C-alpha cells in the first residue's frame, strides 16, 4: 500500500496510507471511529445561543 509522505497516523504515529488516510490501517481507522461512537471525543457546545421552543420561538 502506498504511503502518504510526511503524514503520520493520529492513532499510532506510523506513516499514513492513502487507502485509509489519515490513518495507517483499517484497525486505526476503526479505533478512531469507536472513540467517536463511545463519546471519548466530544465537540464542545456553545451555551450562548438560545434554543428554540417546540413552537419555534427562542427562549
């Protein structure tokens, strides 16, 4: 499998492979997916925007 020059897998640090970019293998890609699905990775929410009510009006 061809390697992507100068890019490293974010999971294990080995050289990335084009087929699994940005990862080096399916295993590392699956590890990353599992971390998203189990909540290990979280994108923080912003609390400064009011949420709409059920009728569409903001609180």
